[in-house]
C-alpha cells in the first residue's frame, strides 16, 4: 500500500536515518530508494531547517512531545539536484 501511495512516504529511525522510501519519494526528491536508504533525512531538508529538525527530534525523543506531529505543515524540501521546492508534510 505504501509503495503505491500517491504521496512520498518516508520512514526514518530515531537517528534520522532513512529506513523506507517509496516510489513516489523517488520521483519527488530525485533519489532512488537504494541511494536514499541508510542516509540521513537531511538529504531532503534544506540547510535552514536542519537545526529545527534536529531540535525537534531531540525534544520528541526525550519527552515524547512533538508540536508538529499529526499536523499538516507547509515548508520547503531539497531535491537531489539542489533546488528547493514547496511541500506539505505530515509527521506521524
């Protein structure tokens, strides 16, 4: 089901390492699944958002609280070719 989803579905672990990457993620972000697996999620996070991501993960891991969990947010992502583009994101 996740592989055939019309949205990018990406799974990461507590160290922000990519564990799952569906076909649509390949199309959107420009990385093939085999290339993305095992890399840090920062390959798709623009530099200006990386500190926020790191701090958010640390807070969630230490408290179980994540202010963006289960909410749709709009921000920018980073394509493999270096361009930034708008996305909608839900962290569950």
